């Protein structure tokens, strides 16, 4: 799933390629991708793009007061085309969900792999009309997101850190991969309760949150859309690296599986050398 750093990079890339250009066609291929119908998606046609923004993991393209907002979900992606194929795309079983064409002949495709279709597109007058945007917590890279604010968010949270970091209504933009990376950098168990953090641990987690995301944004800055996935994977230290040596201590990276996802961590760096039990048990193996 694209998370804050990748969506931030896509925002910058699209700002360079879209602002000042006119949208001539918006062509849905999978109707299920459209989550709003008034105004219709065709209302975006004939408008000049004026800005591109990010709201958490939502990408917002504004054109003359109307907003084309997309959430790429777990398996969605944006593919930029310097020259779009001739003719309209044909509906079928492929990954193509929607195409946006510019007056210049350029444009982009939104695609989604797999059978679970969660890619979402909204055309709205105000992004706050979208429930997922309206409920977003603060952006962790915002200038006013200081340690004191972070500490207030965690105070009273009786959830494990992994779940708290991924909660978009608490902190916007962090998903499964970067929550693993942040907790590894902070040397904390994903099962540790958020409300149990000491002031020193809160500082450590805040610094890991900011530095991990900032470094990922910097690595992605200036990359073309097609290179962002590979950059994300290459920069991850523990997520998706089960069985590999930890780059910090050399211990073997372990995994805890869930019904539809998994987390990765280093026992030496994060759990005092003890492997974590199955998520259903929510405790350390003895």
C-alpha cells in the first residue's frame, strides 16, 4: 500500500506534470472505483489543474474548484503516460481502473491488482466531504506536529503501538510498512501499549516517527511515479524482510501473521530477545 512518503512523492510528481494543464477526458474502466456521483466524474473534464495536495494517504487533484481525490488502497497505483494509447480503454479483467487524459496527449492510469477492489475515486467540491478525509488525524510531518502534541494523542490509548500508529484518525499517513520501520527505529515492541510509554520512550518514538518518514520522503523526492515502489522496498529495514538479518544487530527478523496482513520486527532490537507470540495471544512467548 502506498503510504505517506510515496503519496507525497506522487503529489510532487503530479504537481510538476499536471498544474496548468487541461483535463480533457476522465475515463472510468471499472465503475466500482467511483465512490461519488454528484458532481459526475465528467464534470472534471475541460478544467485546468490548479493544485495537487495530499491528505494522509489520499491524493487530491484540484481543477478550477473541483477536486479529484483518490485513495490507492492496498494494491492500487498511478502510472504516468507521456503518450496515452489511442482510443478509449476497454473494460475487461485487467488491472486498469480509470484513465485521465490531458490536452497535451499525456495522462495517467489508475490500476489495481488482485481480486479485492478497494481503489477509490471521488469527485467533490470539498475534500472534507469524503468521510475518510474528514476523520484524518494530524499529519506527522506538519510543522505544528511537535512532541507535546504527539504525547497528548497517545495519552490514554489502551491499544498496542502497532495499531495506534496505523489508525488514520489518530495520525494520518502511516500504514503497515512504515509502522514496522518506526517501531524498529524506536526499539519498541509492536505489542507495547501506547499509554504505557514513559516520557523518554515517547521522545524516542516521536523522533523515530519523524526521522523515518522524513528520510523516506527525501529518498523518494524527484523520482518518477514508476520508480517509487522499488525505492520504498529498497529502503525498508525490517518490513517484508522475514528471515533476513537485522541491519542493526544481525538477529533474524521475525514475523507475526494476521488474517490479511503481517508485521515484521527484530527480537534483539525490540523485544528483549524474545520472539512475539501469535497475535491472538498478544503476549511474549516464554
